[in-house]
């Protein structure tokens, strides 16, 4: 007998002693000692009484003993937090056996989805898919995204608003405005110094000092 089997049978034997305490809202659950996936029934000899935490542990021990995905599913339904791998195993098993959502018709799925939307709508909770899909929610989400990007240390807005960014931007503007333009009437070239511009004009007499503007820009 494995350590898991020993713990499991000890847990179930302890639970059997609580039979007289079981009643609605007592906090006790009926648990089949020999689980349903092994043919166990809800009959007196096969039933023990466990609190929620013990019930989760019981199905965890059964999972360790039998490796049946239905025990993981039972753990999740009881409120246990499964690992990513355990969720994958449960999901694939439900899919292959058409259990729950996977076994529902398209009409049932639409009905469940609508119920979920109505539940979220009536709850008034802003932290729901329904709220974030409304015009108000989308506006708030956009605002939060903008604030987050401004606060980010890697944000371009933060950099250009800093002293270093403003100084660099000013230098870039000064450098751009200080360029020396020449034009041939159709295109414009710019030079950084007067010397470079004069040399170009000497070699290209058809060019003149100035800048070409297209008709669209003049308007």
C-alpha cells in the first residue's frame, strides 16, 4: 500500500465517524470512497463525510493513486487551484469525453454566454469583460493605457519631456533651421555651412540661394 493510499483510507475512516453530524449547511460533503470513475456508488458502505479542504485532499490523493483526470476536475470544482499542466490534462479529458462546455450544443453555449453577460451587467462590477466592452469601459481602458505609457521609464513621451530630451530637441531644431538651402526651381538642397553652399553654387550656376516651394505648400 502506497503512502497516498494509507493517508486516503485514514481520512475516509475519520470522516465516517461524522455521519451523525451531516445535515444541510453543516459544512460536510458526501464523498464516495470508491470513486465514481471506478464504479463506486452513493451507498452507505461507500460514503464518508468530509469538510471542503478534506474533500479536495481526498481527490488529490485519488489523483496520485489512479491518475484519473476526473479527480482533478473534482478538485477544481471544489475550489482548488490547479497547476497549468493539471488544467491542460483536465481540459483535454473534458474535450475528449464531451463533458461540460465541450458537450453542449451551440444553442446551450449561446445561452450560457448570455447568462454570463447578464450576470456581469447586473453585478455592477467594473472588473468584468462586460464593463470593459462598454463605451465607458473602453474610454477608461484607453485612459489607463495612456497614463501607464506616460509613467513607463521607457516611454518616448517621458524622455522628450525630460531636461535631456528638451535640450536634444532644441539642438535638433536649431541644426535643422541653420541649414543653408539652394534650389534649381524644382528641388531644394541644404548645406550645413556657407562655404559648402558657395562651393556647390560655383560648380552649378543654374542653382541659386533659396528654397523651392510646391504649389500645394504655397496655398
